[in-house]
C-alpha cells in the first residue's frame, strides 16, 4: 500500500502524532515525505526551552522542543540560520504547553525567538529576566501577542513603575540577586495585587503600617477571583500590625477581633505560625517571635472564590 496515496488531510493528521525525532528520519526517505513533514503540524508537546545567554564574552544557545534538542553550543549567525532552516523543514507549526525563554540583551536574540516560534501555539511562555533591556524585550513580545499567557521570574530589582507595565500573568516572581535597600511604594504594590494573580517577592519588598496592610487585604478581597501573594516583612513590623488588629500571643483558634478571625495561632512561643482571615483574604505568617526583632518572616496572603 502506498501511504502517500492516502488523503492529504489524513496524512497531515497522522503527522501530528509523530515525535520530532521521527519526523527528522521520515523526511529523509524521499522528496514527497520531506514535503509532507515540512508542510504539516507537529501536534502537541508538553514543554520546550529557548535559551540564548552571554557567558564570559561568548554567546551560547540551547533550544529544545519536546524530546528533540535542536542545538546546544555557540550562538552565531550561521548557527541561527541553520536552526531556522531545520525548524522549517521539520514542521509548519506546533503546540507547546510550557515554553521556557531566556534571551540576551541583544535585539537579534529577540528577533530569532520571534522567527523560530512563528506559527507556534504556546500555552504559557515563561520568561527569565536579569536586566532592564531583557524586560523590555519581553514586553515587546507580550504586546505582539496580548492573548497569550505568561509567567516571569525577575532576578534583579526593576524600577517599581516598570512593574505596572506588565500584563496580567500566570505567575510573577521577583528575586533580586543583590541586596535591595528600597521598598516598592505601597500604591504600586496595591496595584500589582489587582493585576497579578500569583505574586512572589523573595525579599522585604514593602513596609506596612497596620492600615496599609489592612488596605492590601481589602484590595485582594474585593478584586475577585483567586489570588495569592508571598513576601517578607520584619518580625517587629508584623507583630506591631497584628497587635493593632487585636491578635497577640494570647489569641486562640477561633477568636474574633473586630473584622479579623483567628484561624490558628501557636500561642506564646518563638517561631510561631499565625493564620487569620479578613473578609476574603486569608493570611499565613511563618516563623514570627512575639518579641519582635529584625528577622524576616514569610507572609502569604491568598483568596479563594469559595471562601
């Protein structure tokens, strides 16, 4: 039986179930199979990665889609051309659930990323950002594809106002690799609570009065949907605020103090975990000491549509 005699729509559907490595072998059989491979969709794969980095004055690249490694080595103009030609010979398009992306600060790496992913259907694009220009490149891409979903890990401290330019994402993490000595202004922090569903700050990003913290809880409670933010506060800052809410080392599970419900409280000890609720916002604090101090404690605030 001549498989190529089958209807074209059936053949292209069949091709969507083939792994990229198999497509690579199949295209070598004859010109007809070569054309079939290049003109058909490669179906769906769970993940992929595109990484272009500058390491010790040399640019390197690593591109993997599903089970196939396109290239791992030096990033050169010739290498880029070869990868784009190979990609065009292997499929017309592909669907990827999660694509990890890390680019250099050069415009040509963004141009390559755009060209390589032409006709891709990407579930979530996960960016890694180290400097401002990389953030700008990511924003350019997001503006080109506003209907797509994104997540981002930022490894430096950006100008806080720049954070407001970010669209709503699946996940936003800011974890500077150097010491941060300034806070995000509270109005910007409050705005991020309404635009981002899942936030993580791996440092002391804010300093709250009890009214500031209560406003943050109100913002989350009234923004709708399911949201979560994790950050760090000084122990003294936390204890002072909670005392204003009527939450102390004498509080017990199930207590109510005005608008605050105590869900759990370890009692009068060090390294305490406290869990309380304000409206729809649930707050969990780990590792506090009622004596206060400058140690940083983890704070998680979250809402749930069912609560």
